[in-house]
C-alpha cells in the first residue's frame, strides 16, 4: 500500500520591506500550493499559525506573495 505524504509549503505575504505574515500549508505538490494562492487572491483568509495566533488577512493588500517548499529540521 503506497502512502501519499503531503509536503509542507511556506507562503509569505509581504506588505512592505518590513512587514510580512507567514503561513504554512500541507498539500501534495507545489502546483496545488500555487493554485490555492491564486484562488485566494483578493479575498479575506483566516488561519492559526504555529504559535496559536489567529490571523485574518486580505490577500489583495499584499504586494508580493512567495511560495516555497519547507523542510523542517528535526529537533534532537
């Protein structure tokens, strides 16, 4: 039985040179991550970050959006 392992992607919304919000998602591929960002364009989204902080964000206010696959380092 083949198990499908989801990948983790980091999405960063930049508002200017000093202000940004980062979110992490789990999907199967970069293409799915990109499609999600495109679907959410110019909309309000909400998410809870790894620290348990709730965010509401209007994606249309971001000047730059970056997507990259994220590889967490295991804590020893």
